[in-house]
């Protein structure tokens, strides 16, 4: 019988690129470079304007360089690529054309990493990491003295205040820990290895994944951070 962590991992690889791509027929396209340049000026939020000739996407106009480039193999990604793997692909480039049955069927941009299915995927994989870390603390779960001893005093006092405010609804101080608290405690127990920089990124990504109005990536630099979180989470789960 699969563990909770294994079940969550399976769920995290359920969604693929075709679930979030912009379909080819919905793209703002042009028939040649002059028309693409004009379309780009009219859509300043688009980095790329695809060029469609004889019903097929053959090239694209780049807003920043004002150049037209042919679509090559390096510009393509399979429609069946898992969303977790898409993040790693987009580390190297800001966008890709989606290949389906030997023809280009869509387009995906790094901003699509804020799609709700990508957020759900990361929420699930981060949930698996949190559960794994929390399970390593179960021998001492519910021990106020344990948290007092292992958390920084200001953080312990904050959690204690939250617990007291909950009154009769309060269950355990452990219920007021966030994912960063749990990971730091698991590191102290020696059950996982993560550096503090990654813990902070995991916490930020978890917040972004959990809230409808927040994003996973605010700019292209965040793609690298998201990819690092992905690698570290899969490493921890694999170990």
C-alpha cells in the first residue's frame, strides 16, 4: 500500500504541459515579420509573436530584439511533459512551443507557472515534504518542552500566543508550526538536509501555491528559485 508521501508524489506528476498551454488557435499570430512587429507593438505584454504560414507556425518575432527567428528543436517541448519538469525546462529559456503529434499545438511562457494547476502541483509536492519531515518528529509530537527547547524563543512565544488565542479550539502547539518550522526541526533531528536559503524559498513558494491571489513567480529570476525548490523537494522525498 503506498504511503501518503508516495500518493502525494503521484498526484504531483498528474498534470502536463497540455493542461496549461495556450492552444495554437488562441495565439496572437502574424503572417510575416512586418505584421508581427505591428502585432507586438499592439500587445506590449507579449514577448513573442508567432508567425503562421500556410496554417503552420514556422517562426516567431521577439519583442526585445526586434528579430524574427525560425522555430527549432530547442524551442519545442512535448505536450506530455509533466509540470514539475516544465519548471526545469524553463530554467534555460523563457518560453516554448508545444509539440503534439508532430505539429505545434500550443505555446507556454514562464508566466504560465502561475497557472492554478502548477500551483496545485507544487502545493502537493510541498505537502509531501512537510508530511515526511513532520513524521520524523512523531516520537516527540505534542511535547511543549520539545518545541520550547528547539525553536528560537521569539518563534516559540509567537506560536504559544496563537495556541492560547484559539482557546477551546486549540489542539497542540504543533498545529501552529509552518512548513519552515517543521523543516528546521527535522534538520535538527538529522532526518533531512536542507540549507536555510532553500527553506526560505520553500516557505515562500508554499505561501504562493496556497493563496489564489499570490504567484509562484514574479519575474524570470523566480523560475530558477522555483526549480531549486523542485530539485530539493524531490531529493528529500527520494532519500
